[in-house]
C-alpha cells in the first residue's frame, strides 16, 4: 500500500485491492454516516397495520409452514403478490422482533449504497461513483425507505442490481446478463406493481439500444419469476381474478375523484394519490413533499379544518410553506438534477444517427452516451408509462428510480470538475457538493427532531414503535390481556365515540412482549374497558378531547391508554 521510492506516487494515490486509499476513506465515511442515520432513533420506526400484517404472514410460514399466496393490500385496493413476504421469511426465521427486522432491512439499504459506489466506480468513474454513493447515503427519503417492514424498503438494493445488469448487457456486451434483467424486472413487479412501469421503460430502452441477448437465459429468468408467482395466480383464480379487474379499473384514474390541489386527506392526514409524476420523481431524490410522509401541513389547502393546529405543539412551523436554508439546498439539488438530465439527453442525442433500414436509427458505440441514455430513459420511460396509463401515484412509487438520481448528479459533478481549470473554481464545485450533503443531513436531523417531539407524525407515519411496545408491556404487566381481548374490553378509538378492535400492530406487540414479561400484577379491575388512543392517528374536536381526558389515563408518548367502566 505504500509508495515505492522514486515512483512519485503520493500515499493517498496508493491502492489497496485496486482502489485508491482516498476512495476507501471516502467510502468508509459515507457508509458510517449512512449507518448512523439509519440505525439511530430505532424507537421511532414505523410499525402499523401493514407492517404487522407482513410480519404475521412471514411468521405463519416460519411457525406453521403456511406459504402465503398473497401479500399486503396496496393503496389502490389491489392485493399485492407475496414476493416481499418471501423475502421476509428468512429474516423472521432469525427473530420476530420488528427492530431486529428493521436492522436487517437497514443493512440491505447500506448494501445498496456500497453497491452504488462499486458499480458507479466501474461505469462512471471513481469521483462520480463516490459522489453518487454519498448523495444516496445522505438522502432523507432513502433513509426513511429503509427503516420499516414494507415492500418498498427492499427495492433500493434491487434497483442497483438491476441497473448493474442492464449496464452489463449493454455496455459490457454480456449477452447472458439478460437473465438478471428479466428476473429482477418480473420479481420487482411482484414486489410492488409500480415495478411494471420501470419494466416497460427498460423494455423500451433495450429496443432502442438493441444489445445482443441470449434468449435462452432470458427465458430462464422469466421461468423462475413465473414459478415464484404461481401461488399468487392460484389466489387470483380462487377470487375470480378480482384484483386484476381492479387494476384495469385503476388505469385511467377512474377510481379517484380528488379536488385539485388537495394532497393530504384533511381528516386522517393520509396522503392521496396524484398525477404529478415529475413532482414525485424529483421529490423522492431527497426530501421533497414532506407532508407525503410526515402528515398534515399547516397550509389551509390541505388542512382546512386546522386539525394540525389544534394538536399539542401543532402551531410549530415545521410544515409552513416558508422555505428555510436547508429547504433551499434540497431544491437546488433537484434543479441540478434537471440540469443533469438535460445534459445527458443532449449528449445521448448526439450519438444517435440515421440508418436506411428499420428502425432507421442507431446509437453509436459510445459508452458515455449509452450510459446517459440509460439513465435518462430509466426516469423518463417510467414516467411516460405512468402518464400514458393516467395512473394516480404516490411518492413511494418512485423509489424505483433509485439510484439514477445520484448517478446523474455524480456525472454532472465529475464533468464539472474536469472542465474547471482554475483551482478556485474546482474548490467552489467541491464546496457546493459538501453544502448540499450538509443540507440533507440538517434536514434529516430536523425531521428526527420533529418526530421525537411528537413521538411520530400525524397521518400515515403514525407513532413510533418504541411507544407502542411500552404500552403493550404496561398492559401485560397490569392486566389479564387474554381476558381483556376475549371479553372485548380492549379497543382503539381513532374517531370519537367509535370504539373498534385494536389495529394489527398492538395485538402483534402484545404477543411479542408477552415472552419478555415475567408476570402480571393484574391491578386493573376486571370490569374496566381499556381504550387506546394514538395522538398521531386520532382526530377529535376540543370538546371531545375534553370529555376523553376527564377519564383516568396513562400515556407513553403519543400512545394513550384510557380506563373506563364497561
């Protein structure tokens, strides 16, 4: 690793395993910060109905050998295939603790960052690869979408592997790589139906570039994915293919009648699907549209009933429309990405030449131009599919665009450094990158501060797992939970006066925590009804809240347990 005398090689330019020491140092720093961001505040991770249902389906196979035929219900009312549950099964064979599973999913997210660097180093160079990995590692939404038991959270690693497969096929001319392209695309579709849009984009991309493919290997990839989908096809047959009918009904947007401008349900805080595809595609890169993840805005447009302002601490300005310096840096990053897309599009267009035979054009054998075309087609083709089919989408659908955002910016940064002759200009470019990375960190830490203050967020985020686990432990220590559930004396109230059975997360945690509670004192009388209220899920008028808080209660952050006579 040390330079030989007389070679003139500086220490940081020496190599270990073919990689310069400055790259290793950069990668270690990027991975360390990424791990800190993802592993910190584990008590705040999301664990609601979807996560609990996924856990139950995976445990059903681990404990009873029952292979699930279907997965979770999607946001448009379509039952997803069980691919994600299959991926969870080995994890739940290790532990049934959601925090442990989250840590395993976080490791996948970190693997995606490291692989983004490795593949980027090979195809777009050391500087661009390291830049892309840093932006990927620090991206707030990339962090958030690696911290819960959800199908979307396994996709970043799949996306890097799929991009690598496409580049191996097109740039390295490895005809057998079509196996991985076909397999990953079809498995992605079975993980979440948004993958169908990316699959369409990749098919179009390959039609344009026309790489040499070994179709026997393509058939093998298709066959394996079809075998994995057989249980789901059986499920659809047993249910008269109702989900496929629902998919056809969703295409064209017939399912939704949402007033223009409304992005969040004004009563529940749940995000609503929209046809703002470019807005979503840009937002997913760092932390755009925070209301989509963290609940209601103080804007009267999406919160006309002023629900958020009535909540404890709701007047604080986190969701105000005024931009802070951190917001501006994230907006700047998104603008630079648009510049990068235009830059790569122009370079790719210059490599296209006319031919006299069908399809009357071809792309020159220019690796840089072809890589640019792939990155542009990855995002533009996906959005084109969403647009043509008139699908209403959610922010989370666009995780399938990772890591192309970061590669585009990595190439832009690399080429800017190459063209800058003056040392001062190069320093300014590097300083700009550092400032953008700092903006991502500051913004993400502010999100964690917000979640810590409120124990979560109103709307789809809900309250953190740690608080729910504490409430479950309290019930186990002070009540006969089995008797409570059998006599229907344990309920949840999200809407005043409407007492319902607890949602899936609490029963799951009660079963999990029961193995950790040595004994129960059962101090709560047997004629008591326990009502769970989640501050980050319920909405009451001030008068209703006053009636409720007159009851005896105990709380664990935003999770409140009220006690009343039957």
